[in-house]
């Protein structure tokens, strides 16, 4: 379960021509703009899960 979902769009040019980069885990390269980038998991948000049924959201 270490496999992460692949990004669908390049964050720089929004193209879909993405492929895994040889730099390793979470690294992707874009065939359209020739950029390489890395996705990094920063941690869980402290606010937790918001209930969707309530009308207002209070933070
Ligand atoms: Zn791109």
C-alpha cells in the first residue's frame, strides 16, 4: 500500500503527458513542458474531517 496515486495534470502547464521520473518516489516529469517535479506528503490537516451535512463551516 505504498503506491501513491498518479497526478493527472502537470502543475505547471496542466498537460496530461506525465511519466514517472527516475529521481524516484513521487517524482514525475512532464513531456509537454519538460519539467520535473516531486509530490510530497506534508501531513494530515489538524482540522480533521468537516461534516458535509451542516450548512455552516466553523473553523
Ligand atoms: Zn508540464
